[in-house]
């Protein structure tokens, strides 16, 4: 005869492990994403036809 409380405990543990895994993956996705760094001072906002506002830099 199986103990129903033991089966429930295994189910709860499995759900907890799944929840921790989901949180860990989401945290790594947020932390690992590229940062949106502010361009250096030599960049300036400019309008590029067909693309919209971008950061431009004069070279040359």
C-alpha cells in the first residue's frame, strides 16, 4: 500500500523544482541580455530615411 501523503510530497517537490527552474531561466535571460548603453558624446541623434531616429557619428 502506498502512502498518499508521500506521493503528494513528491508532486509538491516537483512543482517547486519546476518553479525554481523557470525563475532561474528568466533571471538569466534578463541578466544576460545586452545592455542598451548610451552612445559616446561624439554620437548625435539623426533621422535616417526609411529607418527613423538613430545615433549618427561623423567620420572623415
